[in-house]
């Protein structure tokens, strides 16, 4: 999207509203996982930067992955019967 000239603000908006179900929380909500998915690694973010992706978009991408990961872990914890029901 960045390569196609999408305005930075629209790119950030699309990232923030993206559904990352299936991308974060590999292993399901009840599976035992010893190495949780971290989303995008530093090398991947650096490569995107080299390809011209704006900093705001990279920040939004990293924030969105982190928020989705936290929510997946919250649901996983809740499903194990150890967390409060919302």
C-alpha cells in the first residue's frame, strides 16, 4: 500500500483497523505455547523502513500487533479459568 502511494494517514488508519485474527496468538486460546508469537521482528520492520514505509505506519503496525497479542493472551488466560470475565 505504501508503494502504491497511499497517503500516510490512510495507511495508518487501515493498519489500526486491521483484524489480525489468525496472525497473533499462534497455538490457539487453550494450547500450551512455549514461544509466543511476537508479530513483526525488528529485521522485518527495518526492511519495511528501507522499502519506504513511513515511521507513523511502522509505529501503528507495531502497536496493532502488540494490542492484538495482548488481547489474545488475555483471552487465553481467561479461558484457562484464571482471569476475570469481561
